[in-house]
C-alpha cells in the first residue's frame, strides 16, 4: 500500500481563505484510491524535518498572523525549507505562503521585509487589493491533451514578479494573477507550485490535486505508474460552471 | 426653519411611498436620496431619539429582536430597522419614516442594528445611549478586509461617542472585550461562566489566537466555541473580564430551544439570585444573543420580569429560524453567512434525533460575499456524526455545485447529495423526502434567502419583510 505524508505548515495561523480545502482534497483523493494518508500539523516552535513528508502545504494568512510567524519561519524552518525545495520536494504554496517563498516583500511605502528566498521571486505591496474570480490556463498540466484551465478566487495587494529560474504556473484568462500587468499567474520551480488562487484551489481543480499527488508518489515509489481515474461529477460541474460564467 | 431639511424629508418620504406602491421593499434608496439632498439629514433628525445600537459579526438581528421584545413588554414607543437595512442608507430611511415632515420625532426610542463595517460611518451621525457589540468573527474578507481592521473600525466609531454611552460587550470574545479596556464609558459584560462551558480544548482554526495587546498566545480556562471562552494572556495579563450577566449552567439543549441558568451582578440589578430561563431559539450562539439583549435591557433599568419574558417568547422571523407550516410538515429557514454561525447551526441540527433533510443555498453576490472559500472553513465533517439520520441533502444557489463538492469532501455519502438549481424544485423535492411530522431545513446565504423567501411567500403566504 502506498503512503502519502502531508505536512501542513502553520495551519493555525496561515488559514485565511479556506486553505483546509486543499489539504482535504489531497487527503480524500489519495484515500479514495486506497493510499494511506497522514496529515501532520507543524506550527510555531515545532521542529520541521522535510524528510518525513511527501507534500508540504503553506497557506495564506492575514497580515497580523504573517507577522507572528515571520521570525519562526525564517530562523527555525527556513534552511530546511530551502533544502527541501532544492531536493525536489513537492510544495503547494498559496497567497501569503507563495509570497513567503520568495526573496522579499516590499511594502508600498518602501519598507522591505526579508522572506525565505527559496524561490527567485519577489513581491511589491500595492495600495489597491486585487479581488475577484480568476481563471488561468496551465500548459504544465494536461486536460485531455489541452492546457488545463484552472479556476479560483484571488484576494491580494502584493504584486509578485518572477526571476529567471522560475516559470509561471499559467497564463491569466480572466483576473489579475501575479501582478495584474504581465498576464501570468503563480509560479513553478522544481516541484514547488505556487498560486494566488484560493477558493479553495484543489477541490475544484482535481487535475491539479492529482498532479501533485502523482509527482509526490513518483518520487517515493519507483514502481508507481499513475493514479486511477475518480468519478468527479461534482468537481467538474463546479469548475466548468465557474469557468463558463467568468469567461462569458 | 430649515427648508432644505423639510424638502429632503418630504421627497424621501415620497420615494418610500412610491417604492411601496411598486411593491419593492425599498429600504436603502430613500436614504440615499436624502443624503444626496442634505448630507446632515440623519444627524439632524436622529438627535431627539434615545438610540440603542447593535453591531458585531454574528447575532445582530436576533439580539435586536429580543431587545425589541423587551421594549414592547415595557410599552416603549420605538422604531427599528427591521429587514437587514443596516447600512447608513437603510438606517437613514428608518429615521425618515419616524419623523414628521418638519423633522419632529414621532417616537421616543430607536433600536438600530448597524453593519459592523458601517458602524464607524454611522456614528458620525448618531449618538446612541447604548451600544451592544455581539462578537467578531471572520466574515466576508473580500468585502470587509481583515478581521482586525473591522475591530479597529468599530473601535474608532466608539471612540467618537459621548463618554456617557453605555457599552454592552461580550466578555468571552477577546476582541470584543478589548473595546471595554481602558475606556471611560460605562461597560457591562455578558458571558459563559466556567461551570457552564467545557474545559479548554485545542481548536486549530480560530480567529483570535494571539493577544490583541502583546501578541502572546492566549490560554483558556474554559471554551464555548470558536475563540469564545475564558481567555487569558500569560504574557501581559489581559484576560476575560468579569461578567455582569453570566450563564452559569445549561439545563437543556434541544433543537428548538435552550434552557439555561443565569445570574446578574449587583451593577445590573437589585437581585443577584439565579434565574432559570428558556431561550426560545436553539444553539449556544442564541444563548449569547439572549444574554446580550438581556444585559442591554437590564442596563436600561427594565425589570427582570420583562427581560425574562422577552427571552422566552420572542420570535425572530426573516430567515432566522423562521418556521413555515406546510400541512403536516415544517420548513425552517436558517440564514448562514460565515463559518462560526454555520458551525453552530450544524451543531444543533445534529442534536435532534429526527431524520435530517437539508437544503444548502449558496450565493456569491456582494451581500453574500463574492468569495466562497469560507465554505471550506465550515465543519461539515460534523454531519458525519448524524450520518445514519441523513436522508436528503440538496445543494443549490449560484454556487450549488461548489457546495456539493464541499459536502463530498466532508466524507458524506454522495448518493444522498443532489444539485438542484431551481428553487421551486428544491422546495417540492425537499418536502417530498420529509416524512409526516418532519422538518425540511433550508440554509441559505443572504441573497439566496431573499430569493427563496420570495417563492415561499407566494406559495405559503408569508408576511412582507418590511412590515
């Protein structure tokens, strides 16, 4: 029996926009295929050893909570997170968690906060929040041969810019994405997947959830040769209804 | 004589008339018109009223309705904004209806529910005698921004008010209670005593884990739900204040009512005896609403008897546990708008031993919140505890498909979950699955409630909501 070990980083603090949905999606979709799943919560003061996990999830928080974890994540877990990223560990980072993986966050009045620097990207604070439904298209994941359309909801004031080593997760079809100007959304580096999209992201975009589970299992088990199909009628209805409504 | 004011009142009153004739429950447009014509209109006509204001995230409407019952029991001549018209424009409309064309008040007291995000703005125009703040929970982050900015906005609103304004605050909510910290205003608190709630337990998804003053991590002596309970900060010493009205025991928790014991402090009443009270709505959150209203009533020196009677007999209506008789079956409408409120509803639904037939109506219009991520913060997993009693789960509304996904991932049997977009069919098929004597629960978000209520109104002859 395959085993999938999920680590939820700071679940008590970075959980603003239904981030639990992403954990639930990974967990249920693995369980429905008979995979043995564990979810471990790791928060302030806890030790983090990336060897123990197959997928690491980092969600978003309100400014107040982000401030509280700032010190712990940089001094206690930063080195291990960077090691894990370079070692091709699977990560999913949403919104604030996405920003945190970058090099720094510069507030709109010029204050610079040092971030993890695990990924070659950075964020500049804006005065106006970018709020609303978003649809983007990712060539990294196939939906019956065509690029996968992903739907979610974004709510951020930071504008994120990608360096040379990082690819965007997708091209925005409707919404703002990373910075509202270059037309890209999210970031991918090795097996790290970042996005501004919540809603929650994975339950409604099951291809993406399965993609993450697959690459995690492929790393762990040589003989792993893909996931069997699940019945996704509700998921597809939710996804297609919203995509049609937004792109209309 | 201020002709601009008189003209404004007359035009606004006419607008109200016309909207009524057109059968639109126009509660905001007349107020908007009035503000355009005369920006000081509200300040000028509201100043002669004795105003009681109710704000906070959850429980504003129910708390207001219980206070209303207390006013009725004391023969107070009052006006109130009934139908969720709780933004500046709706509140203005309410006052315009309550004055003569010359601006003279036709009533003595005004009981005003104010949206927590609008409160700061509203207090620029109103000087209440009492303000009740129910609680602060995560709600519609797309609209209100972060929770702490909502709290700060309410604080700014309170800071603007006269030093004599009485504050009625939830002692168990570290955010709400912080409003009474270092204020010159008289404050009365209400809350659950240690004996009435459970021992503290770790609750991972909570809104206020860290001290508002020093960012230390709160500890809890006892825990009610969400972040409510006997909090204290080991670092700076900030802790739950002593309550003037305290629930000291829960005797019965049923799916249609709760019987509790409560006790008043000297400051609130002459008698410090314990009273047993049957609250005419289920759920711990309604115990809070009853305590908030009772504390408000007692602080205004209304008698214990009139307060108790109000709590035991009030009816809420308008989607707050509104009950509709359909032959030998019942429909109950329960508004849901954020995770904490939703969790409380699921809690008391699972208390019952009856079969469960539930429709979830989820919209994502502005008044509902355009972001539905919050559904993933609701503990639908709790429904698994009543799995064998679940007969039929219908999901509907603009985001009915997303709701079906949410239920599926909670681990419930997908064979019991159906997406039905047409409300007429939701009602018909929902009722059909209910056995005689049973109940069909409809849980809508705000605009879905307005829509389905419109259909139920036609079908079963409900009251117009603005009356």
